[in-house]
C-alpha cells in the first residue's frame, strides 16, 4: 500500500506540481461544487495509476486541483463505495494519496436518509459523530506505522473546531444547518422500514453508504475532518415514500447551492 500511494503521489506531483491544503470528497449529486474552484488541473481517475474508477451515476470520476480564494484544494468528483465491489483499502486509497499530496484538512459530503423526526428532505446536516456498521474495516490487516498507529483514537472523528466554524458560517449566510450522528451501512439497497427503525434505536440521525471508511483512514493519518450530509429521503417507518437513486440525486441537487456556499465560505474563512 505504501509503495502504491507513493507511486500515485509522484505521478500527480509531476503532473500538477501542486500541494493542496484541503481535500474535498463530493458525494452523490454534489459534483458541481467544482464550479466554485478556480481549476488548474483535472485528471480523470482512469488516467491515475492505482486509482479505481467510480461506477455510480452522479459520480463523475476525476481529481480536480485548483484554488478557492488563496487556498489550494484537491476535490474528488465522485468517490468509491464498498458496495461497488472494492475492498476497503481501495475505497479509502484516494484519502491516503491526498494526505501525501499535502492536505491537512478533509471535507467529506454525502447524501443520506434521515430518521431524526426534526429533519426534512433537503436539510443540510453537519456530522458530529458516526456509527460504523460496515462489514469490513479499512484498517484491518497488518498496520504500516508510516501511515499511522495500530490503534486509532476515534473520540473526535469530526473536528469540533471545524464543526463550530461551519455552524458560524451557516448562520452568517442564512443557511439552516442541523447536526447529527451518521450511521454507515454497506448498501447498495436502501434501508427497509425495520432497518430505518434500527438506525434510530441505535442513536443515529441519518444513514448512508459512504464517509465512515474515509474518515477512519483520514484520522489514522491525523487529518482533521468535516462531514456534511444532505438529507435526500426520510425513513419514517410510519409514512415512508418509495425512494430511488434518481430521487436522491434530485434532492441533493436542490440542496446543492447551500452546500456549495457552506463549503466555499468555510474554506475561505477557516
């Protein structure tokens, strides 16, 4: 893994000569955030050594390098999921690459199903903690101390200072921002009514199929994280509508202006 990461980093450094401060992972329906970046390089995943390729509608599949104000960023236009058939080391490989490109902070976005009764479709949520129910773990296997320690302290997976700043920026820009706990499941099926109920009983506010592995690996390497989730459907066991991926993408697109504004202002001011 170490050699693969270094090979990929070397390739990208030679292509771009870029040292980003921020890494950004753009979830389903949120890929147009790249319009807020003064883009200097766009490299398709298919051209990057050792990189997997995103297979999901709504995930374009490119690394975008550029500036937001004076801050250098690298954005993943599309992520990888365990349900696509990749192992966890592959799913999280880009996070390791971004770390060794130079990022100090990671912003992760996703679309999720809400179970908190105070949420509604289109709400933007800052993730304050997560519950990992994926059937595999990205740090399983031999640990390479060059990346980080064998046992990772997960008492603060999402930076409290980054979270507080996001709330301040949301207030300043009249963006309604909820907070909540995100539960990660492998997918690709949407949750059953009983599973939504389980998510609620376990103490989570929303549920999705990504983010948790990426944040674990980021924290393994001491990268600070901010998580933003868009509620694209509600798992109300009493009154649930049928949900499909197209509806999820549409709900994410409607919320996207708020998410774009929030992330842009955060990067400019943090």
